[in-house]
């Protein structure tokens, strides 16, 4: 299946200085300082995930010189929750964009959703000959009732969205392949115990609770078994390398020829560890951009890709890897040739 990205766009919440805001979210200021982030982005009150998605989608279509009516497929990727329950955020986004003839598809597999979206487009193009244009939108809007921006993970979460217009047969920024590894043994690691059908809010006095920090979750999930905790951390690194090599093998691309690896916008140490695992320098990742924008959920890779292409870091013919790891657990890698 041959398709390429003709235009991309990103939108953000308001920039916030990490040093000035950290105390609002955590007492562990030393931890935040060690992560290396300079800024994060926070949407104004009343701005929802679909609002950010629509803004990014409109901007990408404008840059591509296309109208919403030209779109055959809208893929909305998200990592957090949307504004409402029992509500299809992808369909709502499709309608607000004015892409009324397009199929709407929702992907909600945590931080890997944006990377996996390219594979979803490939599949839809393969099975629908009439589809010519797809709009991928990855959006993140932190629901602070459940998610502390600086405590829930090892990154600082931001609000924003990124969109990519993919056109069948376009030779530039061409999709080569996507590889995914899933391991459901760890599906409960990020699980929020209250609010779902098993324990709905209101039942037995249940009220919203925040996702606990990853270190407490490790202890609970693995029953304080230090050996198993360390093994899990090692597995994360090993699977990052495995899915990257798997994608390179599928596309017949030598791993050392990949110009840049764009991972989720994790902290500086995590990105340095990733670079070491993949045998590249941290300068060949998105580390510097990550420190300025924070972790945009599943939008990191498309957002940073647009920045790297726009700045000239990536040139025609370069191969770039979009990689991610997310709860589930899922590891994903998409290869594109600029």
C-alpha cells in the first residue's frame, strides 16, 4: 500500500514554565528538575480534546490545499478520555470538520495510538479502493480529575493535537510499514479502579480518583517483588528495540540508516536510555523538542515530525521512525521515508 503525508499541523495549549508551575502538581521538585523539561502546555478551561483535534485537522487540511469534503477517512487517536462518556469523539470531530462523507475511526490505545494510526490508514486504503485521502488526528487533553500532569507517569503531560493528511500514491513522507508488539499480561498496570462498568461512580459512594504514580503502581502490580519490577523495566527497553528492528526488517531498511527516531516525549533520561538501546545518539531523537513541549499523549510523534521536517532536520529520502510504548502494553513503530 502506497501513501504519503502531504501536510501536517500541530496546535497547543498555553505554554507554562515548568519551574514556576511544578509546585502546583508535586512536592518532589527535585524529580521534576531531573527530568529536564523546560515548558509544558495547558489548555484553557472549557477547551476539550475534540476542540484541539478540530483545530489541528482544519489547519492540516488548509496546508494541504484540501477541503473537508475531500476527506474519505478521519482517524482520531487519543490517549486520555474525551469530553463525554457514551460518545464517539471521532464522529463528533468528523462532523465539526465538515468531512461529512468520510468514515470516522477512533483509536484509543494509549500513547501508541498516533503511531498505530498509519497502519489503520494502510488497512483502510487496502480494503477500500475508493478512499484517496485520510486525515489522521492525534489529540491529548489531560483530564485533571483523574490525571496529575507531573505524577501519573515519568513525563509532564501537555494538551495539544497534531494532524497529518495522508494521500494515496503521494511519494513524499511515504509510509513504509508499521510494527506492533502487544503484551496483555500488563494490561492492568494503568487501570483506574473506579468509574468503569465494574465499579461505576455513584455505586457504594465511589467518587473520582487519580491514577497513582508509576512507582506505587509497580509495587502494587508486582507485589513488591523487586526482581519482577526490574524485569518489567528491562522488558520495556528490550521491546522498544525489538519493535524498531521488526519494522526495519519488514521494510528492508537497515536500522543504522534511520535518520531520526521520534519517540513519545518522555523525560531526558528515558530518551537517553532509548537511544542507548537503539544504538543511536540522543541527538538523533526528539529529546530537545520533548523538553519544550511536554508529553502530548499520542500526538507527540506527529507533532515532533512536523517540527523536524519544517526545521530541515529531515530531508527528502531520509527514513524516520515513529516509536511509542503505551499501556496495554503496546510497543509500536512506524517507518516513513521523507
